[in-house]
C-alpha cells in the first residue's frame, strides 16, 4: 500500500448510537427526535422500553465488538487504515470523532454506516450528518466517502442465512421443517418509502430482494415480509403489515412455527430486542406459535468480511471511477445510481 495514502487515510464506522445507562435515556431520545416537536410525555413512554433493560441499548457494545473484529480482519488482509467510530445520536458523537480524525492528520476517510438500505433514515440522513460534522470541524475536516447501500452484497445475505439456519435449529424437531419465515424491517412512512432510491420505492424492493435470497439459501420458497417499530401519529400511513399482525395471520393459516429474521437491522437496536424479543415473542406465545428469532449480523465473520472487501480498494488508493466500479461489481449494477445528490430526500 502507498505510504502517502496510508498516513492520512482512515476508516470510520458510523452508527445510530444508544444509551448506556438510565440517565442517558431521555437525553438520547431527545437527540433522536430533535426538530420533530415530540413531547417528553411520548418520549417517557418509549424510555420505558430502555429502562426495562437497565437503560442500556445493546448497540454500542455490539459496535465495540464489531470495531475489534474489523481491526483484526483489516490486519489479516493487509488493510492499513486506522479505525474510528462516531454515532449520530449518542457518544461518541460523529462531530467529536471527526474532530479527532482531523487532529490526527486524517485527510481521506471511508465511512461505513450500520444501515444497509436506501431510504432517508438509513442512508440520506447519514450523509447529511457526515456533512454537518465536517462543517462543525471546519476547513481541516477530512474528506469522507460513504459506502453506498450494501444490501446487495453476497455476504450480507449469507450472514442472515447462517443466522436463520441457526434459529431454525432451535425450534422443536417436530415443527422445524414446517416453520414459516417472517422477515422484518423498520417501518417507515409511506412517503419516505416512495422517495427511497433515485426513482422511489427502493426500500421495499431491496428488502424483498434480500428476503428472497436468504429464504432460497435455507431452502425455503415461501416467506413473509413484515414491518416493526412504527411510530408517529396514526393519521400518517406507514409501511405494513405490522409484525404482530403478520404473526396472527401466520398462526391462523396453520403454520407450525415461525422464525423471525430482522433483515432490516445489522445490529441489535432496542427496536430488535424490545419489539421482537418482547412484544412479538409475547404475541407468538399468546397464539401458541413456537417462535425463534434469527440474530442480526453484529460482528459475524461474513459481515466483517463484507466490510473489508468494500474497503480494500480504498485502502489501496483507488478513488473516483475505480472505486465506484469496484463497488458496482460487489453490490450490483444499480449501486452507482444510489446516493446521488437528490436520492432519498423527502420533499419539504
């Protein structure tokens, strides 16, 4: 690797962030909802989800584990980049990390977000937050290239296929073969979904693509796609069906069991452990429906290898068209059309 590139280039993991104690919960939720005029009374209701788990979201611990795995995989593959981590909504804040990188002399950064799909909240908002962090740091802020939505990478589906197989294996033997697969993702407003990707509708199409590939990898030709974690006023249409409604339908249709696969998440947000492990699991129990939940990728080796493969060309000095061409080969021909200046923006 070229030493001139190595000394001022870096890798940045960008994530959502989460509270790490009871006193963090309300300030964190205020950060998440800043500018939306969400009353504290509503936030206090959501805070109970976190306080049920000691006020600690699992996402930061998973990101620390992921960072360690990335550093190890980089070393094994000759990727000589220092590794940094910044969050959108909690410590370590993205702007603070950007300032550290600038002080360390970093001038060129490749960013990987813990969100794999095209939508305002899973792609555009990360790009905007990176831009704001750079503005906050000023003229010395490094240039940042964000890896585009990576749902199409073979290793992404492979990580979920492995987790799905392991979840199926935990079901009772007499119902395992007839278990229904239900894939879940974070629901978003229909207006946001309509604006996802360069031509609209990319979010649902990408989820459907991943669900189909994972199901095929575990030998299933039928499956369901549901959504979770809806918020906001009932008058605003959001994507459905809700996971709990889907489980009710699956049970009524005579499914012997169900495996819930959270393909919309790459790590265990509170939405995963509360909305699935508590609420959806409770619904399944009430229905008498055996349920297993597949793990999110977290620090799965397939997922870590995905990151390294997308970073390798950048670490070797590839830029511009060369880098875009490499990603197009890894992620599919449509990737070059994502992350344009107007992709995934919501009309004001």
